């Protein structure tokens, strides 16, 4: 006759083993589920890349600001390329001077009203930052462009503007180490602009120019060749050819 006590004592380890096996299986399945989830998160951006933030919002005050200043005022970026959806290309228009201050002030007022309606729109914030650059208020432009990138971390115009502002800040330094650090930061901002972004060419041009300034000439030439493949004959291409010492290419 079976002893119930002996039976229960011998079955206890078996039950414990089954329980542990079940928990181990659950843990393995949970781990596999996490791996699958991470793989899906990694693949989705490759299949559906995030939309490139460009242009301007559909707002009447933004439109009024654009009518006032677009392609009318030339911004001196000391040899760098700059583009703003508000101002246009910095090779177009008349040089900014004190007589332009009233016009720029009116544009800024329009943008300020638009921003109260769209406080999280990085494009409006970038427009205001571009006006700071135009006025020569580099420090304020740096602060604004950093705030722009807080709103839109992948916004190409924000990276381009911050890079130009940092390069201008570097130009005003007397300490060569601080100047170099700012130039390297600017290069990093230009490198953050994606190839699908409308300001990519301007950012690529600026990277090559600044790489020459920090002594990385071979890298500058490599990027210049990439630029020439996209823009072989414009005035900007001619300036870059001279800047990196590739006359005749």
C-alpha cells in the first residue's frame, strides 16, 4: 500500500521543477517579445522615414512677414551659405543696413503674433531666429536656434541656422581654442542636415568651407566633390572650388 506522506514528499520537487520551468518559459517568451518589439522600432523608420519639416505654416501673419522681407534683404554670412524660408537665399537682395530695421521690425511683429497661435511650430521660431541673424544679434540667434531644435530636432533649417550662428560667433573670438571649438560645433550642426532636406546643399557647402578652417583639408575636398556632383557650375560651386584649393578639380 502506498504511503501518502511519501508520495506527497516525492512529488513536491517535481511540482517545483514544473513551476520553475513554466516561469523560465514565460521569461524567455517575454525576452523574445522585447527583441521583436525593438526590431520593429528599428525597421519602421527605414520603411516609413519621418517627414522632413520644411516651408512655413499656413498663417496670415506669417504670409505678411514673408511679403515684407523675402528675397529683399541680403544676409552677410561671411562666405557661408544660408537659407531661410522667410528671408530666402542669402545671395539675393540688398544688404541689410539701418534703414532696413523698420521693415524687419514689422516682420518680427507679424511673426510674434503668429507664434502666439502656434507656440510649438519650429518653423516660426526659426523665422524669428533668422531675423536675429540679419540684425547681427548672433548670441540671441544661437539661443533661438537651440530652442528651434528643441521643438524640431531633425529640422534642417534649424541646424543650418545654428551652424551659421556658431560660425559667426567663432569669428568674433580672440581665443583660438574657443574659436576652434565653436567651428567644430558648427560643422556638427551642418552634418546633422539630412540629404533629403532642401537645405542639404547649403549645409554641405558650409561643412567643406569650415573643415578647411580647422585644418581638415582632405575631408573638405572629399565633401567638396560630393557638392560638385550636385552643383557643378553655380557661383557657389566656383567659390567652394577656390576655398578648398580644387581649381580645375
